[in-house]
C-alpha cells in the first residue's frame, strides 16, 4: 500500500469513527430481495453484514425470494396468476414457495456462518435466529379475486425478536407468515421489512435495490429526500419507486432514517453508513443538513473549517477566544453532525458586515455559499439593517455575481473604518437590502 493510499485509509477510518460509535446498539432492518441474494456481490454484502454485527449493530435481515420462486415455478411448469401485481398463491404454488424459501434460508444461514473471509475475523461465530416471528392473515377476496394463501402481516412478535437481539443474535426473517390456526401465508417481503422496522421502532431500514438510490432526471443520485417532497420530485423514470413509498411510510411511522442503496455496488452498505455523503439515497423526516445559529459547542468545528483558509490568507485569523466571544454572530451549516459551512454577521448602525464566509472543500460548488448568504441577508433584514457589506481579497467576483457593488474603505461605517487593515488591502463590496 502506497503512502497516499495509507493516508486515505487513515482519513476514512477517522471519519468513520463517529458513526461506529453512533450505530452501536442501534437496531437496523436490512431488506434483501431475491435478486440481491442471487447477485455476485452478495458474498461481499454478507461480509459487510458480519462486520456490522461485530461492531455492535442489532441486525434484522428480511429477505425476499421472488426471483427464486419464479424460477422454481417455471422449472416445475406450475402456473401462477397475478392480480394488481400481487401473486395469487394456491395450494400448489404455496408448496413450491415453502420449499424455495426453506432452501434459500438455509443458504443465507450458511453464508452468514462463514464470518469475514481473509481477515482476522474469519471463523468468528454469528448466532443466527429465525422462527415464527410473523403472524399473518389472508388478503382474502379483492376485486372479486380470491388470493387464497397470499397474506399480509397481522402482528410482529417484537418481544421475541428483541430477546434474540439482546442475546446477540442476528435475526433472519423470511417472507412467510403463520396464522393462529396453523395456516401459512405468502407475504410481500418489502412490505414485511417495512412493517418489522416500524413495529420494532428501528433506527434505520436499508433497502437493497438494483440502482444506486434514487436518480434525478439527469441520472444523478439524489442523496437525500424528505417524504413531503416525494410527490413534487422529478425522478429519472418519472415514477415513484416502490421502495421509496415504503421508506416514506416507515419514516412517517417512527423509523428515523431509511436508505436506498445498490446491491450490485461493492461496499455500498459500509459507505452509506460510515461516510457523511453515503452511497445512495437517504429518506428522513428532517434534513440531516441544516443551517442554524452557532453555539459555543461549534467553536472547535468552525476553527477546523476556517484554519486552512486563514493559513492561505483568504480569511483574517481569529483566535479561539475571539470566536467564543463572537459565536452568537455566526451561522453554520451542519451536515450529519459536522460543520461544513459558516458565515458571520456583524451589525454596524444601519449596515452589517458579512464575514468569515467559508465552506468545506468537499462541499463546495453545491450552492452552500448561496444558502449562507441568504441566511445572513434574512437575519440582517430582521435586524432592520439597510445594507450588507463585505471585505475580501480573493472572492470579489463571487460577491459581484450576487448583487454586491464595489466600494471604498471610506464608505464603511465609522467604527469599521477605524479597524480597516490597509496592509491587507481588502476590497470593499456592498449590497442594499
């Protein structure tokens, strides 16, 4: 491994540390459909699941089997009808489904029993638990169609699942449900995973899909979306994906965050959970990137953000003591607990100074500077200020493009004129509010 690769590895590991701590003892539901289980990358997903388990994450794995069931029915030449995209499960189809899911569950258990291959954890034991955790009822007759042994979830045995998780087990849930009278019902695996997550109040549910999260009309991944914005969002295929609807439902019913990632992308699970930007789409009730007024607890983060710019001479150096004194003047952008942008407003009579506008290098060119500017302008108007001015040595064009006009030090408020550093020779720009 080269020095640069090693440094990148160290940087990634340090960046993942807060997430390792935050995820410990939290309950995550993972949904893997039959196509994910059949994909060549499933072996890597298994390794990542084993790693999560070793880090103290309480895991519930809900698997599907549509692909395998379709193949099995086709091989046996068993006809199977659908209505409203729901499989009608007669006695013959149910027998085939039971056998297919039974085999698939054994294969999953065998994979998860291997530990992490070619690592110090190879051979580490993972206790798996599966059983009759799901009580079901028949869908019945809908639109005149009898769905027979196709069912829906009646109740999730949360107490039994929690007990297994408390004992350190990884819980495996198959898409079959049982009635109090001993009947067996074929269930929709994605719906089942969502119901399990909401009933157990999981911190996360992660849906593995073919594509890398949601894509906008330009084919780019939408990193975050709130349920309220789904109906007005523009997706690549102009259609709301099934898993997105389920994720929105889960968010609105107590699950803190839902994630849509690709089962074909190696490491997508770890990247989504242990990096700030993730690998797919996060669905959450509130944005995990917010602008707010800074507090004293933000001083260290602001110092870390602005220090490189101070060293380059882009910003005037500020001591910790000065920042602590002036912290109420600052607004910050918080992204998943980290400060990625800041700006300050210093009032002078009828005008205000916009100062210390900075964004993290990893998050530039994404209009965060614009967001901070708008936040400062709004705050200035609320204070009754009539004008905003800025002193800068290198960002004059950026401010001019946003309505600021060149000025002179003599036009600054008297109090600011006395503080003007002629050696630094900053250019003055102002904008009426």
